């Protein structure tokens, strides 16, 4: 696809360390109605420190790709590595944290207790758990709410707690499956700003699924546009926007040009339905 309207990225990629490498990756589900081709010939490299958004219509394989990275689904063809390991090895090495669409907090445990739970299961020491929980609560600005229960917090605060839980074992890679999709626009904007700030402070690599063009453009260093099933990558856009960006950047010509390219990519892959 022609990207002449989008300037080349100003990000320094002189030193690149691949975190995720997909080569000719395909995944087919066998169902009672016949095979479902969820992913087909996906080729992608995500470098250390990237913030990569995946955008495309429902059913295009965005979440499926994230799940293959997390070893929750197994590809039927091709190669996929995470930090140089196959996904199952990466899972055992605690190479990533996963934030789902819903916060998924246990209502009978406090916010602190929810964050502690996976650390307890993993066998961290009590002192280490206390230190990690304290640090991530401060990181997401929920230190004053650790004794609250999920039902006492707003939806946005619950998602921040979910992010804290994913960050607690300090994995370099954060997988986020449309975590803000159910929130209203005002809360979503606030959490987008907070997520960018968190990313800048932690230097994590983030893979983020979204249906929102403005969200994808605002957050990302790289935007991956996907087609309807079978899920294929139709465009990869390197963002020229500065990493330090406020919401007002959405009114700039550079932002609008990227959003236009994403929209055109979605139209090209999805006919007239977009």
C-alpha cells in the first residue's frame, strides 16, 4: 500500500532487538462445519521497546495472534518466537503479562489480593510479593486503593488494577487484548494517556489489540492493519509521531495522515463494509 502521505519514522532503530518474530504463521481451527482459517502467512517482527497496535475488523485474527504469542493457541504452520523461544517456553519463563478485555478481578479479593494471587501461585517469597505489589500499585496510581474490592472501583480503575497484576512479575512484554473497549470515551482517553506514561517509564514492549483507529494511532510506534478472515497483515505503519505526545496531537496533520492510511487499509481489506 502506498504510504506517501505518511512521513518516515523518526524513531531510532539503529539497535534492534526482536522480541516477537512471526514467519509465514498460519492457524486453522477444525470445526464441525469445516476448517476456519484464522491466520494466514503472517510475517511480523516486534522489536524491544515497540508499542505495536493490531487493528482490523472483528474476526480478523487480532486476538488469535495475541493468543498464539501467549501459547494459548498453537499455530498450524510457520514459525513464532518470543524472546528467541517458542511460545510455550516463553510462557514457562514468564516472558509476558496478559491484560484481557475484561479486568477479570476476583470480587472476593481486595485489589492488593488480586495482584498477589499470581505471584503466590508462582512461588515468589512473601517479601518479594509485598515489594512487587507496592511498586505496581504506585505505578498505576492505585496505592491508596489496595484494600478496596473490585466492585468498589470504577471500570477504569479496575482495568488499571488488571494492568498492575500483569506487570507484577516484571515481564518485558505486555500483551493487551482491547483492554479499554468497554469504557466510555472520556475514561478511555485518560487511560490512553496513562498507558503511554507507563510505557515510557517501564520501557516494556507492548502488543495491543484495538478496534479504534484514533487509539491505535495515538498509542503506537507501529500499527499493524489486518484483513478479514483469513487474518493477514495488509499494512505495517511505522509512526513518525514523537513518543512524548498529548491528546492534542490528534489534531495535527501527521496524526490525521496516519489515521487516513489505517482507514484506507481497512477499506482495502474489507470492501465497503468499513
